[in-house]
């Protein structure tokens, strides 16, 4: 037992996953901290010269596509490669994406990097998160606490990245900053390789391997032909101007909402899903919707909040010029401070006979996110430059909400997922972020510095109302989520697989 509990009372394998995720997030949040400023800065200063009105929706759908790709990544891991190989391939592609940005080759390099990072993150995120879940037996009370500690790995990388990458990029050279992000991803791959022997061996192979009989040659040919046709159509529509940047934004926004709906339908109708598993999936849906609303607010940190920091904030308030990218570190710093406290809180509450349900935690997280935007109404309602403490306070508040929702969502996903869709459901969970950013890509078009108070007030109030609705549904969700399968259900699932 002493050997098993080596990391905050958690399994030893959590150490490697913690630091691998820290480096991967260092690379991602470093790139994200710079992206808006790089895209909108003047060509003479090393930027791309885009208007903020064009850059913000593009960044939002870029983030949406990253998490949308997690659905495909989860399927590849579950059915073709297994968690470990999927994680390694994804990390390598992410590194290639950052290398593209490190090369001063203009918009072409930016779009190439987006493709690499979207595909790579889509592979890596569900696979590495599923590996964390595999460290724990199904009824292990340490699960929520362990995911909170794992989530701190995200925060360690995310807090350092804007300070290092953002400062180098804004004060010296954008491409040098992106190069540091590439080095961070390379370090993450090395850490993951060294931690292999401490992970559950179930990650060496697909959990639900694709059988040859499931892919008849005719279907395979049709699928390849369909993908080729879609690729040709995409090239033609973009090159001829039929699908411009706004059209691409709208298309990804629609896909970000439609694909999770389709995937829920597949899981609920699959013969591999037992009756009890269907009940748990139905219980999962309202929490998924709450997560979509939460990410719609939280992920605007890279768009609306970044623009507010650069245009409407007094960056010289403390006697020196604060790089606007530094605000991207606030939430992650708060996460690092709060994670041990929340890990202990969940461990104590989950062992209590009156522990809050997962739905209650989600409702609290969403309500707090809404309050973070309502807080911004106060400074935004007064003309002039905002004191940086208002912005930092709002980012700190939404991070408290994130601690109530995001690590708990990871844990709930591994607990409620149908066995045949284990890693795919993790991809589905990550697509809640995609849907939130897809909706956000449409909402950010309405943001204007002159009416910022109304924008923050409307989104904040809407989030609080949804949170109250989820809180009212929490008892029903809990009953559905705790349904047990019968022996017949388990035998049916085994035969189907």
C-alpha cells in the first residue's frame, strides 16, 4: 500500500501523467496567450495585421475544433491504437504545430499549425485523461481527488506559459515565443515516455478493438472516397470564396453542436450499451449542457477578455507596463493554490453521508462562472481604463467555478461512460468545450467595448439561471446516475463486445 500511494495519497502513475499534462498545457496556453496579439499586430511589428473582429471568431472556432477533434481521438484510442500510442502520436503532432508557428512564414504557417494542433490535441486529450481514470478501481473514493490533483498539472503548465512564452513573444519576437511552446511539448513527451511502467497496462491496447468484420471493404472504400470528396469541396469553396472566414466559423460552430448530439444518440442506441448504462448516459446529458454553458464563458478569456485586457485596462496602474498576455496566467495560478484544498474538500465530502452530488457541483461551478461576468459589469459600466484588479478578480472567480466543474466532469465521465465507449466518452466530454467555444464564436461578434457592461451582464445572468435549473434537477440526475445493471445487462454487454 505504501508503494501505491506515493503522490498526495494517489497511485504512483499519476506522477507521470501530471507532469506530462503540465508540459502539454504549457505549450498550448503559451500559444493561446500570444495568438490574438500575433494575429492582430501590425505586419511591420511581426504580426499578421488582422482586425480583432475577424481574429476573435477564428480563435474561438480554432479552440472549438481542437476539442471537437477529441471525439475522433477517443474513437481512435478505443478502437485502433490504445491510450498510450494515441497519446504519443498526438503529442508529436502538437509539437509539429508549434514548430510551424516558430517559423516566420505568415498566414500559411499559422493555418498549418492549426491543423497539426487540432488533430494532435484531439488524439492526446481523451487518451491521457482516460489513462488517469484507469489508475482507479470503479468504486475508489480517491477518484475525484485524484482528478483534481491531475488538473493541477494543467494549471502548472498554464500559469507558467503566458509569463514565459507571452513575455518573450510580446517583448522580443512572436516566433521565438512559439518556439518555446514547441520545446515544452517535447519535454511533455519525454516525461510521458519515462512514466510508462507505472500506468495501467490496459492502455497498451484498444479497449474495444475494431474487428475486421466491422469494416467491409466496400464501406472502407466509400469512407475514403467520401473524405476525399469533402477535402476537394473544402479546397474549392475556400479558393473560390464561396466559404470565406465567416462561413468557416459558422460551419464549425454548427458542427461543434451537432456532433455531440449525434454521438449521444449513437451511445444511447448502441447494442453495446446496457440498460443501466443508458440511464447513466441520460443523467450525464444535463451536466454536459451545463459544461457547454460554462466553457462558453471561461474560454472567452482568449478572445473577449484578452481584448478587454489590451484595450480597456490600465496596464500601467502599478507603475510598470503589464503585458496583456499575463492575465492569461491568473486563473491557472488560482488553480494551483486551490487544487490541494479542493482535493481535500471533495475527499471529505464524498465520504460524508450527505455529500453533494456531481450535478450539485456542476451547478455551483456554472453559477460561479456567471458571477464572474456579472462582476465585470461594474467596471465596464464606467468609461475609462479599468483597474487590472477587476479583471484579475473576474478571472479568479471563474477559476473557482472551474474547480467545481472541470475535474469533477473528468471523474464523472470515467465513472458514467458505457464500457464499450470509455475513451470515446472522454472525447465527448472534451467536446463540451468545443460546443461552448462554437457558441462563443457567435457571441463574441456582439462584443463591443462601448457596450461591454450589457454583454457581460446578459451572459452572466443566463449562466446563473441555467445553474439554478440544474440544481433543481440534481435529485433526478443522481437517481439515474446510480442505477446498477442486472446480470442480464452485463451478459448482453459482454456478448455484444
